[in-house]
């Protein structure tokens, strides 16, 4: 069962997933050794791929703490724990909280020990496992960590807001007072990729939200900022790895 709600941390989402029977054993071999960066990404739902959304997650999975980096392509979860809890940070917020540039985790999933140290990550994972509500304990960890981190950058929040509203990248750079190269560099650190990629991902998410709401593909495409339905179909294949009709069937 998968559930989510707004987290107490501004802009974040707290989600949980619980399985009654593991469909496959946990696969710690899917993670890189301590101190190295690993491979893909968020296990939000076992029944369909996780699509790029501009976000990063801190995940607790049966006692292990993991970090899911920003995706540029769909990810099909390849390992299964019995219990998951996750904090999905708003785009651009996680790097300052976790202490790692987003581009280092792009299309990767890593053990938190590779970032914070094995002993600390193990201690925190065990503490969450012992809590009566692991999701609440994970949320408390995120709140404590965020309180010690630098305050969210209002410039980056403005970038996300403008791109999510469908504003062009060049216009966004001018609006926030950055040159194209500066915006690209800041975006790599905060989002894991350049502003054009972030704009494409946010546009696809807008379009798929409209499709899920029942709008015809052509209308959803134009309202989200695509040129036409064919444009949306190409973006869905490129970023989500599926067709519009297959996505609707899975959703």
C-alpha cells in the first residue's frame, strides 16, 4: 500500500509503502560499496515506473537509509523491502540539506552512508527502525537536518516557480538576474541537470497531471506548454519511457 501527505518540511512530501509479501528479496548488492555513488532511484511504487519529477528523496527501507537522486529517465524499481518511508524534497531543496550537489546523484540511488558516513547512517537507520512510526521519525530527521542547513535559496525557488509555470529558460534567467552560464551551473548543483531539462520534466509532469484528470491528449499537451500532441508523445517516450496510452493504462 502506498500513501503520501504533505510533510512538515516546507514543500516536501512524506510517503510510505508497505508490502504484505515481498515480491523479491532485498537486494543490498544493488548499492555501491561504502564511499561510492550508486545506481537508480526511487522505489515509490512497485507496480509502475517512477517518472522524473525534479525531486530528490531521503528513503528509509527496512532499516537502511538511501538517497534517490534526480532522474532524467523513468526508473523501474528493481529491489523490494517490506517497509519504505520517504521524504520527497521539493526541486532544488535537497542538496543543501543532504550536503551533496544534485548532479553527483543524477540517475543514481546511494546509501546515505556514502554521504554522511557509515556509522552515522547506520545509527540513524536503526533509530528510525525502533520508532513506533518510522515515517514520523524520518520526517523528524529531515526537519532537524534542514534546521542546521543553509536557508532555501529564494532565487532557486523562483527558477522552479517560473519554469513550472511554463516560462522560457532565457526569460527565467533574465527575471532572476543570472546569465545563461550562471543559471546552468546553479541548476546542476541544485537540480542535477540544466534548466532546459528541468523545464522539460516539469512540463511533462503538468501534461500527465492533465491527462490523469481526463483531458484529451491534444488539449493536455497545449495547456502544459507542448507544441502539440505529437510533441507530448515524444517527450513521454523520451522521459517516461512509455507511450501516453500505456501511461494512462498504468495510472
